[in-house]
């Protein structure tokens, strides 16, 4: 942290799509020393806009948000406004949430059970050039780094011009997931899932989910359950 930054509170924007959660975080931060909340955003697009307008020191970024999620917002902020750091503050601590956020440029990662003192430490750590990671996230990173090198999955060319996302949706249908379950797993809306299904049905000539399951088996994209 620079000398000027030490003499004033860290200017923070909070980004979270849930109004009650967002307002609660803003209220908590208002009680903490060394923090000044200068704005609050309901999605990633609004977070990027507030960074452009307010030039905060740090954005506390939720990940699962509509329109523009936290990973994409982090990527845009770090590319366009490198003077603003990002600390993820989310419910999720799984690898599929953690590593894309860090690759996008987040310098800190906390879960929403973090206390006020932990949030303050993370904010000031990233402003000092350090990482602001919760102890559980540090352990996960160490486990990942010390574990065996993950092997890339075998690449299978999708048939009938299916996109990677359409193929992913097809495989989830073959696994028996409903549209709502697929939407939750892929972090997209149910309407988006329906669009992907309509597209893959049109490309393959399929008429229903049962045909889609048989198609996935016939093309070697999925394996029937044993037994």
C-alpha cells in the first residue's frame, strides 16, 4: 500500500445481486475501521460501471450474478482499470468457482462466513500487493498445487456441428438432469438452457429427451449406466 493509501480509508465497491446480502455487507463495512463504501452494484455490469465512475481501491465481488457474472466483471475491471483490485466474496469455495476467479485477476478470495476483521485484512492485503485469501482457500490452493497433475480430458469432436456448450447440455440430459438442474449446474438461466436444447435438437433432428439420451450413447458422447 502506498503512503497516501495508508492515510485514508480504502474506498470499496460492493457487488452482489441479492439486495439483502448486499445491504448487509455495506452496513457491516460501514462499521469497520479503514473502509469507506463508495458504491454498491447489483450485477457485474453495474460493478464495472461503478469502477469507471468512482475509481475505488477494491471491489468486493460476488460470483453468481445475472447479466455479467463476477468472473467476467473481474476480468474486465483488471483489464480496463488496473488500479482497482478485486476481492471475491462468495458462498462458493469449490475449484470451479475459485480458479476461474483467480485467473481473471482477483487478488483475494473470501467466503461469506468471513468476519469483518477478515474482510478488512483481505482488503488491505491486496492493496499492499499481497493475496487476500481466507485460510480455507489457502489450504485448497496448497492441496491443488501439491496434488498430482490433472490430466486433460480426451477431446472428442462434437457431431452434427454441435457447439461445446450444446454438447455439455446434451451430456447433462443424458445424466438425467432437468432443465432447472442444468441451469444451476452451468450457472445460466433456464431460458438459456432451453435455447441450447432447441438448437441441438434442430441440428440433430431429435424430437425429445429420450431420443437425445439415445443419441448421446450412439455417438459415444456418454455411456449407458452399468447394470
